[in-house]
């Protein structure tokens, strides 16, 4: 356990991006209620994820971290969870088969409710209102009353997270993820697309491989490695009171774990070296991530590594670069060299979404699929040049047929964004674009000679 640390030690540090809760008494009651509830995940599961991420850090596996930009109370349903999980499984199959290494699957789900904001207020028409900070805090309806932070939403977020985790565990262990059903994962609107046909071809190749294994006497149907998968959960550890309320001391090791998710990460707006978020996460035993942008100084990254993983434990720390397509190749190599030379065994992941966000001519926040692919290509080339492993991707996606990101095989245009623009915050890849991205990642790694 970290020295001079406790689950509440973050209170002595400045904490950015915390809501202005109007009634401290109500907040305290909600957090005490959550702290009395069972943990959402278990310390042993977090340790298993760290072991898998250690293989990624060593270049022997690949991380796929994907899911909603922000989960919604209003769109919560078994169908939405299933379709999101289906896309993640499809992408994982493409990457596993194409790269020839295990894919560690981590969902942005069962807790990804809070969103950092650049301003405490936002302009909606003629109104200036407190910013919407995610359903765990307030309501997106553009009224003063709706935007008041409500601690009861913290409790609702816990219950929705528990329900989501139960369903994910049922799907991943109950037959839905069985590799022999790989054809059944193809959605109708993916079947008719070019990337859907590529997926079908890959599924046929997997079928032939399974038939070969059966012919060789391998028990395919009863092999849990083929019928079950592990899908871990993650979210940005933004609301520190909520995270503290779900922090538990492990009975086996005596260490502290944030049992709100298997993996937590710190965003660019909250990664101050002497800030509350770094203070809190340095003491929990979970695998943790940290976002770094194109202007992040190399010395700063090295100090973050020392604060968050002073023991140099493989798989403990994931650095998630989010630099933009036009900046990644100039900004990333020096950081890669410095971290490598300092002996930090980090997982390197690419977030190609946030550095490529802009407002379209129709006023919608969006991302261009070509820019997303270009940043991944630059990320891979930077690693190839430094002899390091581009170990993963971190993307925002949905299983729904939305029109939130431009381009892709369907060539979504500015004028089509409003057709099915459903996100509560940032634009997400739809199922077709997500599958196409998985193929692109595999091709980028293979063409660089890294896979």
C-alpha cells in the first residue's frame, strides 16, 4: 500500500471537476448508503486484469478498451448492453485472429456516467445554465432545476452499474460469447456492409479452424477458453466521493481496491501531480490509466509514472495518448523514449477520439473516421520507430446505428449527422465504423511489421 495514504487522504488536495452539491448533508447520506452496499467488483478480478495487462506491457497481448462516452439513465436496457458487448466481441475476434495475440477486453461501462467539462456553465439558446456533468450528477434538460446536482443520482448510478455488471457476466459466461457462435454476432446492418462481409469471411475461417481442431480430437464445445471470455469494466474516476465510498480493503492482501470498476483512469483535466485524483488513485491496487495530450511535458509524464507506479509493476499503469492525427508523430516519440529508458513497464494505448473532435457546419460535435484512423497509424509508426509496443486502443462506440462520426464505409456526411445523433455527450463510432476500425488497426500493425 502507498505510504501515508488512506481512502480519504485525497480530501487534503485540490479536487477539480467536482460538482457544486447544494446540500452537503444529502451528499453525505447518499455516500454512506453506497459505502454500505456490496462492492461492484472484487479485488481478485482487478488483479487478474493487471496480470493480463502485464502481458500487454510486454508486447504479448493487445488492449481493447471501448464503450460509451457517457452512460445514460434514460437509455438503459438489456438490448443496449448486449449490442455494445456484441460490437466489442466482434472487434476482439478481428484483432485476435489478425494479430495472433490475446486481446484484453475492457468496457467503458457499468460506471462511466460522469463527464469532465471545460466550463462550469454552458450556453443553450439564450440561456446560460450549469453544465451537464453526466446522469450521475444532473439532468441534461435545459432548465435551472434540472441542472442542480442531485446526490440521489449517485445511488441510482450504483444500482445501474450493478445491473449492467450482472448482465455482462451472464452474457460472457453463459454462452453468448461462445466462439462457435461467431456468425451469430453479426447484426443486420453490419451484414449488408463491406466490413460486415469481411467479418463473415473471417468467421468462416474461424469455423474451418474449429472443424480442424475437432478433427484432431480437441473438445471444442466444452472448452471454456472458447466458450467464455473475460470482459472487465472501467470508467474515469472523476467523482472522488463516489470512488471513496466503494473503496474496500482486500481481506487476502490487506491492500485497498476501488471496487467501483476493475480499472480506473485519470483524464487530462484532473491529472495534476499534487491534485486529489492522482493522490486517490496512487493508493488503490486496481490497474489505472492516465490520459496524456500533445503538450504534456516528458518530465511530467515520468513524474506521473513515479507517482502512480513507483514499484514499476507491469500492468499497473496504462498511458493513454490522445494527441490528434496531426500531432501524434511529433509529440509521442520523445515520451516513448523517456518512459522506456526510465524502465517503466507501462501499457501504451491510443485514444484516437478526443484529439480529433470538432464542431461540424451543422453545429454538431463530431469526429471524422479518417482522422481517427490517421491518429492510430501515427501512433503505430511512432512505436515502430522507438521499438516499443503499441499495445491498445481506447475508443468511444455504441452498438446502435447512430450518425455521430463522419465518414467510414457509409460515408456519413455533415448533413446526415442529425439523422440519428443520440449521444448524451461526445460523438461515438457506430457498429459498422467500430468493426471497420478493428480491421484498420490490425492492418496498421501488420503493415508496420509489429504483428
